[in-house]
């Protein structure tokens, strides 16, 4: 009886301990924090840009706005081919240039004659946006819309009347083609143009002319789940270059008033974000698979190499940004064979790089666990569930988590994610490996954010350790992954590896 009584007491004590641990409160958010729509967008990670418009047929990058609409005549347009190529590459969506700066519209807008309804394609009966919407739906992709605020064709550009025109076209695009995941507003505004035959230069104040507050409000009314991109948001910001690279330090928060106010180092401020930013406006890295954004036959042999594309991936998705990779649709209306070939190489290599997570469900330990609770244990970082996380007591902002491989293991990639739903916190971290019984530093780095991926020379380690050196508050680490990626053969051919 005494043994039974002791067992009952022990079980009761364990139950009470487990119950107590489960009651440990999570950390308070570190503001700003992302919206649900921003989280969904961030988790897409990799999606495609489609630059296809009148410029495709005039062989230039920026049209003046005076080209004959009949010049638009793709002979083999196949939006399903675009979607199939994107899906096979691992992209989660496609954003198309519905109207570029020249004002030509890829849909039969009732507000202008400068559109596909007056083109030779399908005798003016076609609608590129509709065909893409159907192709995306059929292939399980999301669709986004690029609509240039600048219009070098429209006679009223620069005048108050143009804003009604611009919003009327936004309304057409956001109500007639299903769900839109991103609305993309270019930062190029004002300059020389056709402007209904005026052939002159018109300048606007791009911060006030478009009445952005009410224009953004219209977008949110029509597509509440869409994120809005512009140079500095309101939901997604430009990474600040067209190379597809984010930065060693990339914060998702942005001190928006300072950016719009034109403070010194403007581009650096909004490119890298700010540790104490007032708004959550994460970075999107855009880059074309070719030198130009639009298709040019002369660039058929200048498609980016596998090494270049891998660098872009690791420096965008791997540095707390999403990747928006442009595919210039050619004048047949297809993604060119050379572009598709290189995309297939990228996809194959990434599949190899991230084929076998060597950290999954491995034994872990941490220097501190919040309240001693299993809810926040270090094992959450390797359980394959991004909704669980390891964290520490509030006052502990320097802490480490160690992964034990159990035996010497060859590695060269390390992936780490913060639980950003409660804010971005880590300012500085390092990675160490235990090699032959001795700890050695692999590298010391800055921010983490949604995702950080480190590449390093092959080492054979028994353990690996993440050290949080500086943080705004206790770190929340949701995911750690380790890989041994195979080498690629490198050469100087742009359409080779």
C-alpha cells in the first residue's frame, strides 16, 4: 500500500509540474508585428514576375506611349505554359505587368482605347489577364497585378482627372479576375511621354499626386487579403536594388515617416529596414533572369547561370526577403526555352541542397528555457513545425541552443527562422560547430527574421550551436535545419551551370 501511495503522490506531483509548465505565459510581442496577410505572403518565399506588354514587340524597356496597338500580336500566347514553368520551378504565384509606363493595357479596359481590344491579337477579342487568372487557378498558383501609376499615353496624366482613371482601372483589375495576392506599384513616376499627343515632359509629386491613402483604401476594400508593394510599402517594400539581393542586416520593421521624409541615407534606410522601425514592411527582392526586364532576342544567350541564380536565392530568401524572379515572356507569348532550362537547373539544385534535414528530430539542449516549460523547449526548433518555438525567460537575451548529431556529420548549410508573429528580435548571432571535440566558430552574423540561410565550407561536426549574442528581447527560434548540399560544376557560360 505504501508503494502504491508513493506512486500516486509521484504521479500527482508530475501532473502538477506539467500543468504548471503549461501555464507559462508566452513572451509579449515586440512591435511592430506582421498582419495575417503579410505572414501568408512571406511564406510564399518565391514567386514570379511576368514582364510582357507592348515593349515586347517594340524591343525596348520603357515605351513612350505612342506605339500602334496593332503591334501587340503574340502568335502562340499560352498562359498555361507560363504557369506550368513557374509551378515546376517551385514558384507560388505570378505577378504580371497589366499596364507598364507606356499605358498599354493587357485587358480590354473600358476606360481607354490603348489596350488589347485594339490589337491584332485575337482580332481584339483577347484578355491576357483573364487567361493568366485561369492558368494560375488551374495550376494552383496565386496571381498578382502590376499597374504602373505613371502613364505616358494618357492625355490627363499629371492632372487631377487622371486619378479617377487610374482608380477605375484598379477597380477593373481587382474585381474581374478573382483573388489577387499582391498589387505592385512601380516607383517610376513622371517624365517625358506621348500624353495623348502633347509629347511633353510632365512631373508629379509621387507622394501626394496619387492620393495614396485613398488609393490604398480602394485596394483593401476590393482585395482585403492582398498585400500592396511600393518603394516603402504600405505592406511590402522594395529591397533597394535590382540584383535580387537582400542584406547581411535586413529588418522587416521600417521607420516609415523617416523614409518618406527624405532623411539622409534614404535608400539605405528603406533597403535594409530599421531595428526600431514603426511599421512592419518586409523586403521583396526583384530581379530578372536576363539583363533586361522585357524580352530581347539579343539576350537569349545571356540568361543567368545556375551559380548566379543560386546566389540570388540564398541572398534573398536566405536573408529575410522574398524573391520575385522575372521571366520576360517573348514575342511568341511564351517563356523562352533558355529561361525554362535555367529555372529547371535551379529547382533541381535547390531540391538537392535541401533534400535531407540532418537536424530533424535530433537531440537538443539550451542554456535557458522559458519557465522550464516543455512548451518552449529547444526540441521545438527541430520538430518540423514552424508554429512551435524555443524561447527563454524575459531577462535572458543571450542564450544558446545546441543540436547533437550523435556522430560526426558532414554539413555546409544552416537554416534558422524566428517566430516573427511576435516580432523580429535577433540583432546578432553566431554559429559554432564541435569538430574533433573542439568548438570552432563558423561565422558571426546580424539579423535573422523570417528566414536566414548560411552557406559555408564543408565541415564534419558532431554538434552545432546557435548563439544569440544580441537581441531586442528574448529570442524566439521556431526552426533550425542543417544540410550537406552537393557541389555544383561552375563555368563562365551564362546558359551553362
